[in-house]
C-alpha cells in the first residue's frame, strides 16, 4: 500500500531565487529546526555545474509520540530544471517505511514562483499501515503550511 500527496505554495520572488534558497544547505538545516527537529545538519555530498546533492540529518520527536527518531533525507537538486528528487528514511524503519518524492520550483508571472512538492508514503505494516499513512498525510499538510511561512520569512529577510 502507498499514499500519494501533493502540496503547492506561491511566493513573491523569482524562480531562480527560490530555487537557490531551496538548494542552500544552511536554509535546509534552519527549516528542519523550524519544523520541529531538535537537531539538524545538512551537508553538500557533491556538486557540479548542473546539480547539487544534499544530505539532511535530523533528530526529531517520534511520530508515535514516544521518544525521538533520527531521519536522513537525501535531495538531488537539478539547477537546470529547478527540480529535485528526494528520499527520506528513518533509522530503524528502513524496511517498513518509505517516503520519497519530488520538489519543483516553477516560474509564474514576473517576480513570482511556485514550489510544488509531490510524494509517496508507504508503510509496510500489516493491518495498520494504511492508518499510519493517513496520519502522516494529515501531518504533511500542516508541515507544508509551516514550510511556506518559513520560506516567506526567509525571503523577506533577504530583501
């Protein structure tokens, strides 16, 4: 079983500016902390003229509410298309849970852009996997709103 999601937010900046912010490891680290991580590090694994690969490691409260969990997100960003693919794993749940998707920055009217995040959540636990996926999808919507607010605040601070 798997559940798909898609979120979209618009911003008052050019697509290249939004993508540059999104591809900045310090921005990704700060965003993770703003979204609830207690510890976050983000490093560039490799880069070239057209791509950058980021590895974001976070420690955050467990989704179950018991203790903390360590998650690793690997993002492969393409500077030409202003898109990325990503995959997140949670230590200890690699075989039973998978979250992956794409993030795309698109140009709207002059000086405006859109960030679209689409993905798939798959929890392979008999009987309750679909219920857990539903709870995660509900959390994704709230996180998307917080992420958009964080991005807007960062963009306002850059002016």
